[in-house]
C-alpha cells in the first residue's frame, strides 16, 4: 500500500518513531498527543544494540548518539556490592557502540524534531473522542471539534491505551506486579562507563546518560501499590536504600530533591490475541507493556514502528499488513514481557530467583536476531 493517510495516536517513543518510519515510506501522517506540553520524565533510559540498529534504519543514529552516551558492558553485582561479572553486549551496527544511555527529554527532542522535520502534522492537547471504522476508512472525531477520515489509525498511546479500550474493550488489562521503580539523576563519575546492575530483593542500577549525568533506578516491593506525596519523596527513596551496598548508600545521601524523584508502580500486560481491529492497529506498550528489568520496553516499541511501516508497504490490505506485523513481533515481545516479569517475581519471592547475568546474555541473543 502506498500514499496512505495515517493517524498516530500518542506522541511518545512508539508514536514518534512510527511517524518517522511511515514518512520514510511516503505516507501522510498526523500525530495527536493529549499532553499540551508534550512533557516527559526527567530521567534516563537504556537503549541497547537492537535499538541502535533500529535508529540507524530510521536515519536517526548520529543525532541520537550525540544526545546520549555510549557504553559496551553490563557489570553485575551481588546484593553486597561485589562485582561478579562484566558482560560485553553485542554490537549490531558497525563502528557504533553496543548500548546508549540517554536522558528521556533528550531522546524526546531528537524524535520530536525529526517527526516535525519529516512533514508529519503534530497536534498537541488533542484526544480522539470517537473512532468509527467505516470499512474502507476510519472516521475520527477529535476533542478540538474536528472530524477527519484516515486510511488507518495506529494506537501508540501506552499501557492505559484509550485506543485499545475503544476497539477491544474485552482485551487484557494492565496488571500491577507488586513492585515499583524509583529513579533519580546524579553527577556521573568519570569512571562510570558501563551499566551497573545490583541483584537482590531491591534491584538497583546505575546508568550513564550524558557526559555529566547518570541515573539510578531502584525496584522495590510495594504490594499495596501505595501513593507517595511529592513532599518527602527524597527521604522515602533514601529509606528504600537503607540496606543497599555501601557504594549505593553513599550515593543515596545525595537524594535530596523531592521533585527530582520519579516514582512509578510497575504494571505489565501482553495482548495474546489480535493486535488490530479492522483498520485500527496497536503498537508498543498498548499491546506489550513490560517491566524495565531487561531494559527493552522502548526498544520493542521502536522495532514495532519499523516492522509496521515495512509490512504496510509489503501488503495490499490493512488486514494482511496488520497480521504480518503481529506475526513478526509476537514471539520477541512476548519473551521480553514474560522474562522481565519472571525477574520481577524472583525479586519479590513470587518465583525462583533469576540470574541477571544469564538473563542478560539470553536477552542479547534474542534481540540480536533480525526484526
């Protein structure tokens, strides 16, 4: 199919990379984002070798790398802080690093700037109120009072996808895992040139994201899914690290800014049935929301974008393209969701402990395969 008029719902990582990939194929693209400020979390994200390969395919690699910091290894530590392994990650793009740490605002700027430069129409503060599949097109009524028709609609609106609820009201729903993640930015030491992972019931990681900054993530048991007020958040995060290794406790003393703490309960879901209904298809967290234990949530959404754009070009009907898209993506995304959840459950005592070094090695072997 050529020259499609496509609506992308959601202006996050999946939605923006979908817009870029679709514009590369010559389609007309409109992106709507409900947040009028187009804001993102002010912490970082890990992007692994498969994402670097995908960024190359999107023509974004140089801008992307200049906004982050490269690293090749993952250092694994026991709960007492002893480093027991350092795993080299595979390089999938010649002459480029295996991994990149990048601040979410920096990544968002790279993707947003390229989306707008590509000629996509980006509309902020707009919601799709009604999605009416007419069979040969989709009529969408927007919150700004406009009604327009599109050849297809892509729901890239996250784990709580309103698009999914509209087209598949009986589909799987997100489930709270019993664990939450805390994130905080720190000054990056000169010798921090790898992702450092600390095993234990409280999972901890240190991730370089720029020449000046790194961030810490901390996964903690939160069985009652508590809500924490912003005031006092820094102290609460420090308390969560009271039994951490000495080097982490030393860093924890620097957690002083309540506004700088980003806290999120971890939820997951996997859509095991179809990923589309008629001319409306879902991607990213809307179909396979994963916990962050393997660092592949954003990577799976970015790969989705490339594959969907590819399959739309390879087939004569949306139905055929959407089925082929799901078939290419299902096994890999299912593995990431279920293996990440197994690591989570191991930390919570809900399942057998998972060896992080072994899981990381296995994950690299899988995501190194072509998409």
